[in-house]
C-alpha cells in the first residue's frame, strides 16, 4: 500500500467540522490526525494525516500533498523545497543540495503567488480517530 501525507488548512473555529469531513472522506492510515497551530495566524490550523494513496479520488478544499522530515517535524511541498534550495544556493536549483533541516524545525514550507512561505507550527492536538472518547 502506498501512503500519501495530506495537509488540510482550516479556520481554527471550523476545526471540528473539518476533522469530521476528513474522517468521513478518507481511509486514515495509523488512525491519527495531527492538528497544527499556525503560530503566525492564530485563526488558522492545519490537519495532517496519512491516507491510502489508491483510495484518494479527490481532495478536500484547502488540502495539499506534503512531505515530512521526521527528525525536525518539517512539512514541505516539492515546489517549496525546490524554491528553498534555489534561494539558499545562490539562485541555483541543485537537487543534491544538502538542506540544514534544523533551520526549519517545526515549520511548514509551501509556496504561493508571492513565493516561498515559511509557516511556524506547533502541535495543538493529536486526534486518535478510533478513540471512542473523541467526539467530532
């Protein structure tokens, strides 16, 4: 089985509704959804979760595919990684460039129309979806 790490951005006030949509829509691998706070925007959270890649036919609104560097809890898109390398390597995209991941500890690296975006994160909650005590 191939897995895919997804990240759904949501307003903090809608977190429970978004979690419910994620749990109903996807086959969550490892039965966990990590809710991360955006330390630059207290009104936004990010829910990250692993899914069975073959079972995904479409994504929820506000969802992107991401990768994770486990040692530093860095989440990133491939486009963001390429842009980061270009920025720190004097404008040259060298796919063998060694990233100093500690510089991006607890950070999500994404891109938007303005370029590379570095979002500082903190784990707000780990939702165990098969835990009967959890109400969503």
